[in-house]
């Protein structure tokens, strides 16, 4: 039988924001993440930030909807939307579980970070958590609520799919005779020039999965289209490829203005 640790004994100690401790040692130039979430006075961070910056191995179980995070002799297992966490054979109850947001998995920042030996500092005025571990510093800023967009200006499901299709088409330009004519209704001139110079997108991978939360608006004239390669892609089971397209609103409607890729080891986006 697993030993149970009450919330008051451990979770409260590790999660309440006003008690965040100050970092105890110097760090290199901070790595910034602007997609933190504040829920019930607790900070949640993207799971891939844990793998990339805390030096932990992360594995996703699609069937059980569990996340296993391991580093050295410490292993924790979190379940999406469950308050129960297994930490080295002990069961811990948290008031904020891991959850899915904005097409990504989010986990409790303080609990995960301090379990693996990190120092965490909370800046109330800046709404920013600073996580320091092994000479690295990660600054997580709470993302602002999504901008209210007039219905007439919102990107429709059909438009979203067209952007996905055209981005997939732009992975290889060798068979396209009239590049500008093909992409002009969907891409800005700046972005078309970029893909012509680079002879296509950086990664020759066609994304097929499009979540309802794939579109996020920065303001009324800019938005992002985010996708991940998924657990069944050629990168699985050891890596996940993320593609984020920047969209801008022009006098001819929404167009893609740029694309960023991120290839992350052992992080799977459910």
C-alpha cells in the first residue's frame, strides 16, 4: 500500500506562492517563457520547459494520460486532471493537477521544480516565477488572458486548416512552379521571400493534428497557430516537433508572417 502524504504536510509547503524562496546561487542569462498560467493562486508551466531546462526525462503515456518525470533518484508520475501524484512510491495530494491548455501539457511549477532541487522565487508585481537549478535560470511570466476578437475578424476552422495545408506544402518548393502565386493569398511577401531563400521550411514534416486551441491571439492584429508532431510521428517516441506560425491581419485578411520550430526530446503532446 502506498504511503499517503497529506496536502498540509507537503503540498501546501511546496505550492503556495507567497512562500517562494529566493534563489541561493548565481545563474547564467535567464531563459524566458511567456506562457505560464496562474490558476487558484498556483503557477503552471509547460511540460516541455521541465524537460528542456530542468534536465529531467519526461515520458507521456497516451493510454493512461500520465506524465512520468524522472531525474537521478527522483521520479514522479502525474495524471492529467488528477490531484494525485506518485512521488517515489508515496502518494501526494495537490490542489492543482496537471492539465491541458493551449495545445500543451501544463504542470505545477513549484512542486515539480523544488522536487528536483530547484530554488523558486515569485515576483508578485511582475507576475513572474524564477526557477534556478544547476546554474540555469528559467523566468516564467504569466500569460495574459486571450484578447477579445470581433467575430467577423476571428480565424475560422476552414481558414486555420488552409494555413496548415499551405505550411505543409511549403516544406518543399521544388515541385512548385509559381511560388508567389501559390502562397500569396496565405503568406505575407516577407514570409514568401524567406521560404524562397531557404528553399522551403526548416523541417520537411507535414503536420496533421490541429487542436481547437491551436489559434491564440496576441492582439487584434496578430495571432499564433501552434501544432505538435504527436506521439505517432516519425520523431516519436523520443522527440516532439513543435511548429508555431505567426499570423498578421492585413488589408486582405489573415496571413502567415513567419514560422518557428522547436524539436524537444522525450516530450509528447497529448
